[in-house]
């Protein structure tokens, strides 16, 4: 749902050759140097690092080398303008040490936006916890937004506390399965600091 479209992306390798992106059983094999665009808005170029495997430093080194190279590029077209780090919150411990290490290295003046995804899972989990405490359905409906907000704010506080280089903004996404017109950030906090 990037660039306000559900059309598939167009991917080119570092030499400009188009890459076939049909679904594959080889999940997680990415080349951060590949350029991802969308026909609906070709002015945006994306790079996908894949994910950070717990305990693996290889992916992190590749990402930081890419960020450093792009931040030192001479032309505007080659420079990296923003980083979105997407962290799913459908796990009991969504902020793994590998992910938190990302915020300790710095990004060479490239602003970072932290996007927490799969927030619906926390709504489901908290609903179950409240139900298990014997709270009735009407009261759960009333209490749920505050419980979810408190949980999400706790994630922001943890990143701020542990990060050597704090992100410029935080976004929490939910309802993505409902389509573009209904997908809304659940809770957003954009920081107004200038990128330094």
C-alpha cells in the first residue's frame, strides 16, 4: 500500500535492470541496493533491507554501510532522504536487541521514522487480558483505547530511553487489511526537531 496504490512495485537492480518479483519461497532474501518504485508515484524510490534476524550482525552491517554510502553521495538522486524502520508489535517482545541496536549506530543525518506495524494484534491481546479479568464487553470497549495507547506510548518511551540517536517520529499502524481508504495510523507522534 505504498504510494497510495495496491499495484505491485517495480524493482530494478543497481545497474538499472528490471527484476522479476513474483512470490518466492525464499522469504527474506533482499538486496538493499535494489530500487523499488511504484507506477502511481515514480518520484519515490524505496530500498528494502529485509529484516534483522535476532543475533545476526551481518544484516545490520550491510544496512549501516548502505546508509553511510548514500548519506555521502554527491547527487541528490543518489542520496538517502529518510529511513522508515518498521517494527511489528504482534510479538510479546516487539523490540528485540537487534532492532534496538539500529538506534545506537546513528544514520549520518538521515532522519528516521519508526513505524510500528500490526498494532491490531495488541488490541486483540489486551481484549483477551481484560476478558480474562472478568471485565464485561461494554467496559472492555470503553477501556481498550486507553490500554492500547498506554502500551504504544511505552514502546515510544523505550526507544527514546535506549536510543543513542532518537527517531524524528513514531507512527503506529492498524487496520491495514481494510484497504487504503480506511487504513489509519492508530497513534502518531511526530517530533518537530530538525534533522542534524
